[in-house]
C-alpha cells in the first residue's frame, strides 16, 4: 500500500489519436489536500510519446529497409528463377509446378506473420530477427546444393524454408517502426516498403548475370546468399525496440473476432486476397513472356528490373500522394489501374509495349503495396493489436499469392497461351 506521504498520479484524459490534439491532464493529489492546492501539470507532449526521429529511430528504419530488401525483395525476384528453372534447371516440370515454389515462398512470407506477429506482441522481436536471419542464410546456401531436375530439393529450400525465414522477419521489422513514428508513420513505412521493390530490382540484375554466366547455378546462388547474409547481419545490429510489450498479450482469437466485426478491416482483407491473386502473375512471368514473344534476350533479362524499379518509385511516392488524397483513395486508384494493365498484357508483342506495361504496372502496384501497411495502421484503433492485425491480414490475404500464380501457370499451359492467365489476373484485380 502506498505511503500516506507518497504522491499518486491520476491520468484523466483520453488516449492520443492521430492528427488530433486531444490530451490528458496529469493531476498530482496528496492526502488531506484542498482542491485549491491541487497542482495541475502540463500534459505529456507528443514528442515524448513518439520521437518522430533520432539516431535509434532512423537506424531501426534502415534495418527494416534491409530486411525488406533481403526477404520480400528476394522472394519477389522469383521471376528470374521461374525463367531459369523452366528453360534450364527443371525442364521436366510444368510452369504451374515451378510456380508453386515461388507462390509458397510468397505465401509464407506473409502468412507466417500470424505467428511472428503474436510473438512480436509478446516481446520476442530480437529472437524472431536472429532466427529468421540465420534460417534465411542457411536455406539459400542449401539451395545452392540442389541438383538439376531435383524438384523437391528446390521446393524445400527455396519454397518452404526461405519462405518461413522471411515470414518470421516480415511483420516484426515493419511493426517495430511504429515504436518511433506516429505523425510521419505513413511516409516512413512507404520508405521501408520500398526496400522490397529495390531488392526486387537489384536481385534480378545479379541473378540473371550470375545464373546465365560462367559461375553456374550453385556459385550464383551462393553469391546471392552471401549478400543476403551480410545485409541481414547489418539489419539485426541496427534495429532496436523502444516500447515494452503489452502487460497482457493480445489474444488472437479476440483480435480475429474484432477484425470480423470491423467491416472496413474485413473488406481490406478480402481486397488484399483478390489483389494478391493477380499481383504476382507479372512478377513471375513477365521475363518469360518477353522471351517467348521474341523480344531481345538483353531486355528480357532486365524486364523485371524495369518493372521493379518503377515499383520502387510507386512505393516511395505513395506516402506523399496518400498525404494529399488519403490512403484508401490511393489503394482504389492503384487497384483499378493494375487491373487494366494486367489485361493489357494480352497485347504485349514488342519492345515498346513491354516497356510501357512494365513501367506502368510496376508503378501502380507499388502505390498499392506502399499504402497497404499504413492502411492497416489507420484501420487499427488500438496500436497494441497492430502486430496481431497485421499477422491476420497478411495470413488471410496471402492465400491469394499461394494460388494465384500456379493457376496462372496452369492456364498458360505448355503452349504458352498468354491471354488466358492475363485475363484471369486482370479480372481478379477488377473484383477488388
């Protein structure tokens, strides 16, 4: 029991809300004190709650950027592997079965967030980052040992293992940024998200030159594994948490029930599922598409670079555009544009059309991805549930990435009937 001479603090205000100036009043009350003697102190400033900058904050942002570069960014560059496996390394497999490797990887990157988000809320941030980094490095080096036409070896190392590793890091590395920023959160998160698109730009250049060069598959994958390992080590050294985990960890069953009752959040999950069903078709098949249409091999090797460089620009600018138009409006415009451009892939026939479609699709897809996490944060009334809600949203919408590209690969067939998968993915965007 408190001493009778010990001051007691009562916080009588309302919680801080974004873009609001509402604040509470701290009242110091002593026993046997007259009301006229009560001392009213100034409320805590917003900068005390969220630093909005500083060395630790920006180091954490940079570390999160590197995690996205090395995890989600590397997974998004699977289009290079799709082309290489189809033509050289897994020639006995269909395009659909090869797509399952990349689609499982992408699904696990987001759906494992259901586990990693829960552990993050319980204060296991550093454990997740260290285990995820070590597992990612191990799986990529194991991938380099996979032999030609040994589908199960590649599936286990690249599809399953690497996907779990990136999934352990994806949600925590994104959510930890919210420890430092509130007012600038949307802009900072779009910068973090741009790490994956920059990775999806750099990795195809490296992989195409190494896989199709004198090094061969094994040494090429080892070189990329060494780069990823080094970047993840730097990321682990940079990122730091600032806030203590909640006293009572978020109950995922309760959080899921709240999500179901929260109509805007439920609609966002459904939209994310439809978006991801069509989103990865160009990411996986654009390079193979340009090659089969007779566009020069030089451009075809850089086709994903064009797409993902534009994607990076879209992610970075989405924060500025969202500040003017609102996050929901950005996602709607981006989705409609992606639907039209996916249907436009039916008309891909020459260098000019490939460049135009790659640049435009990459940009509008980047707008959506850059605004998606800020949209989750905006639709989460209690930030203590952010990790849980992100995990639930990523997991459920991730089923779209799991089934989307294998279905597109099956529709493509061995005859390469390109208009059918383009129509399928475009219609799913339109359904959103």
